[in-house]
C-alpha cells in the first residue's frame, strides 16, 4: 500500500488522501519511488475540480515527479536510476506524481541531470522547464541580449523563473504582475521594471506603441492580444498559458504590419532531445539559493488546501511536495 492524492470523480470536492494497492508493471514500465512532486496550476485545477483536466477517474494528479527506479520492465532504466518526469499525459491520462510511487512508461522519463538535486528539480518542475523552453524558443527566433522582454504572471512559477534566467542572461526584464506588493521579490529576481497586469488585461487597440522586443505570456486572452499589439517590429512572444482565458480576440495587424511572431510552447509532449536540452540548461543556470527563496515545501496532506490557495492567487513562486527522503 502507498499514499496518494486521488480525484475520485468529475466535479468539485471529490479529491482525498487515500491508500492504494501496488499493481504489476506492464511492458516498458518502471516503478518509481517518488521523492518529490509539485503543485502546478494544472494540478490545482484537477484537484479542486475547477476544470476537466483529468481524462479518467479515479486518478492521481501530478504532472511532475522525481525519484528512483525500484523495479523495471524496460531496457532504458535500471534499479536505482534517478529519473525525472514532466507531463507526457501523466497526471492527466494516467496516475501522476502526487503519490509515494508510480508506474511510468519508461519513454516518458529522462535521467535526472547532473548538477541538480531531486528537490531542486521539482522547485523548477514543469514551470521552470516551460520557462526554459520559452527562452530557448525566443533565442532561436533571434532575440538579442540587452533587449526588453516582458514576462506576464511574473510572480508565478513560470514567470518568476523566466524573470530570473532572462535577467541573468542580460535581458532587460519587464515583469507584469497582479501582486504589486511583491515588487521587491521580483526586483530581487532581476526584474528591471514592474508593471501592473491591469495595464494589459483589458480590451484595447489592435496596434499600440512599441514597448518590448519579446515576451513570455502565461495569460492568453486580452493580455496576449495587448502584448502582441505592443511588440517591436520583428518581435516575438512565447505563449505557454491561458490563466486569463483561452480566447484570443486579436486582429492580424501586428503580424502583417510589424512582422511579429507568436510561438506556441507545449511542455507536455516535447521530444526527448528537447526535454534533455532544456533540463541540462536549467541544471547549469539555476542556483540552489534562488530556489530556496521561491519555493514552499509541503506534504501530501497539504495538497488540497494548497491547491485552493494557488488558484486564489495567494501563492508566489513554486510549491514542492515532499514524498520521501
């Protein structure tokens, strides 16, 4: 038996801490003793029943995990290998990381990169991994060091890590946040400017004054529209979230008159080589002292309450769930 958070059926208040029986491994699976997982925005939606994230019931949520292989039916990994997972349908289509163990398809795992601890990998989690995918996409597009980059949702998981990495690499970061009271937190991460998210969240002109050369957006909806309308000629925005909404009430004006690009970033089904590249970059870039500042550690017992706090906008940075030593 092992402990897990389980969502029993569709809808609110159907989540509980339960004891589950081990099952036998299928072909190409490994059993992972999970040391840490995380609480992401998507996990909080699943746990609270706010959105139909889960495709089957009952199910263990949790799109991130790190741990050690304890049993294997795959040639890719051996017992005692340290492994890491983000997305790949785990915590949505099959049981995820908010449990003491999980049976995982070996193809969806990558080795835990050298130079990063298990806890620190989850302090980054899908949020840090997504932030790096966004940064790599913008740099491949041709964004240059020193240029002005907007980061929306800068107080959150993706935003805080993106702010830190961009600033460390020499970009001028404009942090957009709904938590102006946390401005010092963002300045400490390296933000050069801070703006209130309300500047971007309302309907506005389809083409506006050029303000930034690139952006990372977690909001979607009017925020993404206004970001696009305010990009410099040839600029780009890496879009990775929909916290404000899935709609995109825009015009083609900034795309055809300023030649901007909208880069869609998917963190769930990236190819293995891109996942490894992003994680190797994170392992080299991130300082453990920073992660301590932006991370709150909780237990499995705290996940339901913490999910409600997260959706209520009352948590900044990252939430790491400790499962075992």
